[in-house]
C-alpha cells in the first residue's frame, strides 16, 4: 500500500496490496479491497465500500453526499463491487434515507465525467460511456450499455442487456434486451449483437424478437400485447422477464416502433 503524500484516515480499512497514489484522499469509514488502485487526486468519501481489483482514476469523487435537498446527514453508503473501473472525474453519490445506499455491481465501467446519483442500483457488467448522467433512484440491469451523453430521469428502470444510444433522453422505462434511440426515446430493435456476444442462442433471440413484435411493432395496445404474448408465445425465462418488467413498470415503457412513424410530419 503506497501512502506517500496521500491522506488516509486512521479509520479507513485499506487492503495491504491496494495502491493509493499521491494526493488521493481516503475518508473515515471507507473500505478498499485487495488489488484495488486509487489514482492521484481521487477522492473517496465516508461510507464508501470498494471491492477487489477496482481502479479509480484521477479527479473521481466517490461517496459525496447526495445532491438532494431532503438529505439530512443520515448515515448512508456507496457500495462498489469487484473489477470496477471508474474513470476521470466520475461522480458517485451516497444514498439517502429512502434506500440507504447507492450500488455499483461487479465488472462495471464508468467512463469519464459520468454521474451516478443517490440511491441508484447498477447491476453487473454495466457500461456508462462518457458524460452519461443518471438521476436518483434509477435501477439498471446487468449488461446494460449507455452511449455517451445519455441522460436518465429519476426513478427510471432499465432492463438487462439493453442498449441506449448516445445523446438519448430517457424518461420512460426501457425493457430488457432492446436497443433504444431517437427522440422521444423509442424501440429500434432488439440488442441482437450484444445477445450473441453473451451466448444467447438463435432460438432464444428469435423468441425475444417475437415478444417485442407484439409490444412494439404490431401497433396494438400494451395490455392486448401482453395478453397475446402470454397465450401465443411459449413460456421461457426471457419471455417471463419481459412480461414482468412491463407489467410492473410504474413510469410506463418507452414508445414503440409505430409511434416513431406516427410522430413524423405529414
């Protein structure tokens, strides 16, 4: 553990083989796991738990208090998994009394200037490209990818294996396995390339595509689409996950394919 010129609070718990570069700031009640690297001028505030083999680059600020006027100094945390890369000037805020913690799963990549607000929960293998901004209370499923400059409204849910195009404004829930683009944010197909890369077979991908034809392409209501999916598409883990996601969406899901064409000037 390199402590030269860094500030490490006596109450911080830093693994022996973690590396803390000069001018880093490590606050009290911080935990940093084995093999992790904290770069120069990185700031790790109170209540942050960082797993094994993580990298936090210069200018990143992890565990600052929430940018929420309701926050009243309660003890909350940021919990970061293993093998997470946090690039330059990323900001991750602590939770509030609502959920008590902000969570980043394993194997995530948060590129430069991205922001994760209070009470967000990110799954494993999530990628936030440069300047992605997540407001508070957002839930992101495993393997979701956000291209640069995407901005997500508070309380939104983004499903597993989804792909959000650059510059998107995400105001509605994004179901799993899809690609989302345009303004307003709309369905533009399933994330077939990502699914193939992660080992989904052709039959499973075809089933996912069939489900979304009912939901987004046929031009029928969501309630009717859900009923038809349940009766006409065989049961599978993926089918049931999509159904559950849509049925439990509080904010409502993004627009479908036909809505894109309906909004074009006549």
